[in-house]
């Protein structure tokens, strides 16, 4: 619609001049739309306004939430973009962001954008302030938390590393803090003030291991997460193989002799890949021990793409390629050939979408569809918003013992998009995957 071009032209100067994430204390001008039409406007009438690009007439006739979901989504998007005057009572929301900008890099800005984008969809008065710290040591964190409390903020979103969260736990402030980067399983705390939004990589690995066959070949980088996942997967695969053998014995026909063929121990082979390593010939060429195995990739997407291409190059005939959330990234679709990724299975926990929030993020160049930290940050501000306003949450992600519990789905990178994975494809190798190509 024509209104989109107007919006872009109005926003471009703002983006060019923006140099700080501090929100100005000068209130933005409000837009009021008067309803001069004495007649009532039903769903068909509203749709007619939309179809004819009469957005202001549409908004004048739609001051409250609409029953039609599509029309209501259009209403909310334009209310947010045009900054229409809201009529919500109260002093509004006050949210602080604790940002160790040297530790989290780009996420110092993208998580701030995610919170801001969510709040402007709500047409509710808010104050959003960032507190940047150079490090996550006790002194810097303690000083920042004191400033936050002195400024009257009771709700904080803190995308910290594990070390930063551990220091916060030692300080133990009586303030509500949400950590979008850390899963509660990785820390030791019982305080009700802290809540956690980090994805459960262990649960994702457990689900993926069910698809693995021996030998299991694990590639991992030398990060804490990479090393931890490699240990998880080795341990879980050994247990799974034992369970499979026990199940086979219990379901053996009674007339079959008790003498069983000796089973090979489940093989697990691990390769630690340095950051600058690009040539895997030493690991892969003529290595019969890994032919036909399942390959677990605990490496960032660019490194994973490099590994996948070389698995094809050295004709290792992988049963499948397994990966956690690390490689749920559209870049995997563009940087690899289909033959390299056709047997890949990825565990994904970004399963809830809100079109209005997604599109508002997109307007400011922010990604909450594939970027899990931005996504979990959005889940956190949605949770705080509901606590403060008592309004229903936009994302129905369950909070259990102060940890967000995300659904996990298994997906495949197909020709041009991610598609749902069905484990039956493992055994029915004759099924042509082109049936899933759209």
C-alpha cells in the first residue's frame, strides 16, 4: 500500500542520525484520528477501507481490537508505526537493559532493538533505558545495578554471559532480572527474582541423538558450549545404543537361540576444530572408521558449511548430519549445495511467531525469526509486559520454575527453506525429498 512508502521516508532520517540507544526524554508527538463517520463499520466495511488503501479511515473505525485476526494485525502495525495516541491509564512500563557491550558485541544493540520493537507494538507508554558496562566483573555489575535501582527501575533484561550471570547471583539484588542468554540448568539459584530464557541445548541434543547411528562423529569448536555439547552427545549416544540392544534382546522371538552375535561397542569419534582450520583432509580422507556415520556439528554456521562440503568431497556417505540451534540460520541454505545438506537435521526452539512483532523488528532491521537471542529477549519482554500490565502474553511459552520452556521441532534445510523433518525418512531412503520442495 502507498502508506508504506510514506513510512519509510519518515523513518530513514531517524535511522541515519541514530547514534545511541538511550531514549530521549522528549516525548514523541502523538497522532489523533477522529471518526467523523456516523455509521457503524462492520468487517466488510473495514476490509473495503484496507483494499482501497484508506488507512486513516480504517483506523478511525477500528479503535479497539478486532475479531478478524488479519484486520487486527494491520490495525496494530499502523498504530505502532504512526504512534497513535493511546488511552491506557497508569504511569507506563519502565524497563532497564543491562548491556556488557564488549562481551556480547552486536547483541548490545539487537537485543535493545528487540525490546523496543516489542514495546512500540503495544501502544502503551513506556520508558526504556540502557545501562552499558565495559565488563561483567563484580564491581561493574554492582555499580550498574545500584544505578538501575536508584533510577527506579524494577525490571531488567540482561543478556549476559555465564560468568556475568554467576556474578549477578553472588550480588543477589532484590530486583526482577531476566537473562535471555542463559538456561537455568546451567546455574545454581533458587531466587524468585531471576528468570531465564536461554535455550536448552541438552534437550535439543537428546532429541537429535535419537536419529544417530554408529559411528557417531562429533565436530566441535573449542568454545565452552562446543566442548560441553560434545560430552553430552558422547554420553547420551552410548546410553542410547545400550537401550537399543536391550530392546532388541527383549523383543527377540522365543524360538530363536539365545546365542547372540557379538555387538560392536557404539563408536564415538570426536574432532576438535580450531577456529582457523579450513582443510579437513587430515581428518576425513580415506578414514574408513567414519564412513556411513552420523555427524554431529557443534560448530557455527560458516564452519559447519565448510565441514559439510568436505564430507561430500571425500565421499563419506553420511547417514545424517545433526545440529542444535547453532545452525538454524538461512545462511546454511545459501552457502551450501543441496547435496551437502540433504541429510541434515536441525533442532529448533524458535517455534512461536507473532506477525506484528516480527514485522516491526524487520522495519528496524532486526531479526527475531532466526536469531535465538533476539527471540528469547522478545519472550522476556513479553513476560515482563504481562506481569506489569496483567494483559495476556503474545507468546504462549510456558515459564516453569523461572525458566522458559520452549518446544523443540526437528527440521531440514531443503532446497530453499526449512521444512519439517519426519524420522520415517531415515529408513525409507527411497522417498524422494522433492515431495517436500515447494
